[in-house]
C-alpha cells in the first residue's frame, strides 16, 4: 500500500510486535529523508494502513477526487501513498509525484521562510516598519505595523479584500492603502491581505520577485524541484485539478484557484505555490532540523525555533479556539505557522503541545510534532469551498478527513512514554 514497505520489507514478526520501548533521544535529523519501516521508528504498519484505507474510502465516496500523503519520523519516510484521480470524474490517477495547488501553505513554504532568510542575512529586520518597504502602506496607525506583525498575523489588516476590475498595479495600491481594523500587535486575525503585502515586502527587500527569491534561496537549495508558482504547460499532466471558482466556471488546473490571486498573476504571498508531497516533506524536515537539511543551511537554528514558537502569547487559546474557522482565524500563531490547540485544530486532537502546521484552503495540510520527531502531510485536490464561509470550511475539513488522518497517524505511534 505504501512505498516504505516496498523499499524495506517488514517481516511478520516485526509487524506483530508493538510493545512500548523507551523513547529515543530527541535529536532532530537534519536529513536527508530516507525510507524505512514504521516499526524501526516506533510506529505500526497496520495502523498506518488503516489511516490510508480510511482516506481511500472518502475518495470512493466522492468526497474529493484524490490525494497524496506522507508520514515521516526521525528522518525516515515510513509511509507514503497516492490514490484517486487528478481530475474529478477523469481517469488520470494521482501518483506520489502529482503536483498540488498548496493555496495558503504558500504563506509558510514561500513567504514566511523567504522573509526569515532575509532576516538571517541582515537585509530585513523583524521590527522594521512595513512602510519602509511599501510606500503606499499609509493611513492611521499603519506606521506602527512591523514585519513581525505581518509574519504572525497581527498587522491590524482585515482578513481580505477583493478588487478585480482594475489593473494589477492599481489593485496592489488599493490593498496597501487598506485601513487597519484594530491596533497592530494586539490580537490575531488571519489575513490573506497581510500575506499578499508581506510578499511585496520580500520583493522590495530582496530586489527579486517572490517566486524567484523563494526558488533560488529555499526550494532549489533544498532540492524541491517540483515546487513553483505558475507551473509551465508541460507539467499540466502531473497537476491535480481544483475548481471551479466563483469567477471561473471551468475546472482549474495548473493555475492558483483563488480568484484574487489569479487576477494578480499567480505569484502572491498568500497563495499560488504548487508542490508535491515529497517536496513538502523536505521543507518540513528542514524546519524540524533547525533550518538545515542534508547539509544545506537555509536559515539559522534560532530563527527556525522562532518561526514555530508562539509569537502571540497575548492571545488566549481557550477564548479564541471556539470553532474550526475561529481556530484558523484567531488562535495563537507562529511566523506563518498555525499552532496546535487541542479543541478545533485541523491537525486533530492528539498532537503534542508545541506542534505546528499549516492548512491550504483547497484541501492541503501539513503538521509537525517536534516532541515525537514526526510529521505528516496530506495533499488533496478537494478545491476551495464555494462559497468560502464557515459552513464551507467545516465541510472541507470533514470531507478531506484531515482530523481523522492526523489522529490516526499519532495513533500509529507505539513507543510514546
């Protein structure tokens, strides 16, 4: 069912033994990721088989067309599986090298990491005012908004605004001129608008477009050769389709599904990156490894630790974690990352405190449990909810079975103390 068992066959004896053993020292691997058997890292083959079988059932029930998923622990890939179709109603099978629209996972794998690379190199400071880089970022109180505020979703800007009837330059000007809704640094409000503008900050500080900077300074050094914005037409057969949208009635394949980001050309700080499950795994392992993967250093371990730490300690999770949508919008955050809370997290209820992850609105998920040196990735082509409201969000999480997936992965661990 999954590649790890084919690469490293598991003997019947090893598959039947699930006794608890003392946990290994928590020294994160810095890569590279290699295949191994689940039992060699304290996990159960049979339980992981069950996790994938449950996802297959969702596909067979037509909840979404297809998925690719991967589980890794202690630097070992112990399970990866692809199932379903790239296009709803079509015949092209999803494979492990299928490319998915990551939507908001872009905020982490492109924008936040690029900003922190610039911080690491001294070209950007966390406490720099945003107006230093965006001349149109003006209005009451906006001079106090910092790069740090944008990274941790506390900029004061609204969740989003939509402009479709002007040229891109005018749309960007209007976005930069958007008034604040609350004093910066006082609460969390998840915001596509904030990350769109943060992408422009990265471009101003680096002198390169966001796609080029992320490619040359993050993805290419890590060997993430299948991660990109605006995939070329030659790759279309490998891409899982999403869509339709409120403005595009046809199937969307090879273009970002979010209509606003499509109107802006597809290279945007909040959405637009495409990738494979293996590339996303490489990124997760790099962060888990303190900013280094297979000898390649992307940014300092101190910044890697800051990226996934709670950067909004003034936010009370008990008061904000009141529904799946509010979990995304208002609970404590790292730099780009969502942080695990045990009530309505899309990463389920069984992750360790200190776990971090990111969801993409078309049905993509990654969660890292540093205490267990474990991460799991689920990429689907469910597509954005239409309309994108609370009921639509609840439906997306239910249909992709993300909570059941991550709970099942943690339930596969056999050596928890």
